[in-house]
């Protein structure tokens, strides 16, 4: 309880210096006493000099110990009382849009496209500081799973709770996603806005370019999958895998369609990056985020403990001056 009143209580270890200093003063006292007794009796010295060596020792010891005690309390940074302060958060607004169509369960990118996407997003969240993030899921329809927030832990929890098999309307509808993002524009006052789209690029609706342009957002597209592709797993009602998806008796193979993703990035002054296994895509995205112009996106009111080190530092300084004066007085009398 006592240590909670200090920001840096570890500095109380300096108190171990006090015995060492006392020992040094005792040694100095004995040396001076022997010097006096070499030429005078103690009573004769005291009578002629009016200087009390023993009294001087106790006063100096007390002053030095008290100064060290005060300085230790100063360095421990005592705190009590509180004040309200406003903390401005600077950053950009980031929409992370995740394709949750069933093709994202393909395993051409191990362990699967979808799992690899979640790992990539978590890596990005672990690096962000201050930027607001919103999580949007899309397939045949789109859904805002997490509104803009700086609570990255909440976003990470949301990733755990989403699954492509739970999304009712399948397919990949980019037009619906971009309309949803346009509706979110009024919720952002950030100077710069970024949308990161995780998808395998399969655009079943063949969305025209006019629907894929955003006036307020820079769009990065992250391709998930391989050009060779892989079969799309099929799952039963309980979420258990029971084979692969077929169409007219043929196994459905999903391939990464990079051209559609490159086109979306080009239309919105962004970049296309293919996801690998070393998080190189996140290095690129994060470095670009750092270069964006930041703006105040939120103001938080917090209570802050007031530092009271002055109550110990000023007396320590005054006692140190007095102790220095006392030394000079001693030398003069001797």
C-alpha cells in the first residue's frame, strides 16, 4: 500500500547507502579526534577553540542521512491527489475487410486461406498504436462486425468468432462492400483513411469499375491463395468437413484471381500485395501506415496522479546547503 504512492519505488534501494555514509563519517570523526588528541587534551582543545568535535559529528551525520532520505523519496516520485487531463489520440481510420465466402476455406495456402488471413490481421493489430480499426465481413452481402475502435483486443476476439460457413449469403460481391464503406464515411473524421481488403479475388458479380472507386479511402488489396488454387472444402450443418464442394459432378477449384484485386488497388491509389508465410505484406502495410498523415481521431479524459517530489526535493536542497555551510564552519574553527 505504501509503495503504491510512488511511481518508482525501486529507488528506495538507495537507502542502503545510509549505513555506508555513516561509517565514513565515523571514520572521519575518529581520524580528527586522534589528530586533536595528538597535540591537545580534549578539554583544552574545547576550551581554546570553543569547537565541539563530538557534537559536530552528530549534527553532520543527521543532516547527511536526512538529505539522502529526502533525495530517495524524491527519486521514488511520490504521487497523491489527482487531476483530469485530456489525451488526444492521433492516427488514421482503418477498415479491415475480410472475404468470408466459402472459397476462403481452400487450403492451397496452408493451413487455409481463412486461417492465414486471421494470422495476418493479428500481426497487423499487434503493431498498431492509436489508429482506429473497423472489421467488416463480406461475401454476397457485407456486415460491420466491429465499428471503429482503438480496442484491438476486441477486434482480435471478433476474429475468433467468425467463420465463412456461418455467413448466410455466399458469393463475392465487391459492390455491396464498397457501398457499405461509403455509408461509414460519415463516422470518420480522420485526415486519412485506409481500407485493407483480404480476398482471393473471385468476383462472381463482375463488378464495374464505377462501383469500385472510393473518394475518401486508399485501398490496399491482399491476395489470399495461389494461382494454382485448391478444392473448396464442404462442411455439414455441425461445421464438420465432409468432403469437397462439387458442381455438376466436378470438384470446384478456387484460384487466386490477382487481376481483380490489382484493379481495385489501382482505382483507389493503393497497392496489391500477395500474402505469403513471412508476414512481408504486413511489413509493407505497416510502414505505409506510419508514413500517412496522422490527425486527432479521439480525445480521452483520464485521471492522473499528481507528482509531489517538490515537497522532498526543496527541503533536501536546503539541508544540503546548511550541511555544506556547517562543514566550512568546522574547517574554519579548526
